[in-house]
C-alpha cells in the first residue's frame, strides 16, 4: 500500500495543568514521548469519530534521514 507523505505541522495548545501532568505520566507508562503519545491519542480519537480512515497510519520517525536501507548493495 502506498501512503502519501503527510508532514507534521507544529502547533501550540494550552492544557490544564492536571491534565498535562496526567498525560505526561501516561506517556511515560507507554514508553513514549509526550508529543508522540498525544499524537497517537488524537489519531485514535479521530479514527473512532470517523474523521480519518481506520487504515490511516501516523507518520513514522523523521529525524536523521532515511533509515529504510542499510546502504549496502
């Protein structure tokens, strides 16, 4: 399956302090960074509400360039 490249976009949000601390704890329990955890949570919610297709997969790690090949031929 081919997936179109969907770049991430920075945004700023304001959260309740207690909610933010709860999300930080949950992210740590899930062994995820806070931004990655929030992204996964929001994607899951958008899928359940039918706003994005169930087959949608979030963008993977983008730092450090393309690591899909070993560079050996």
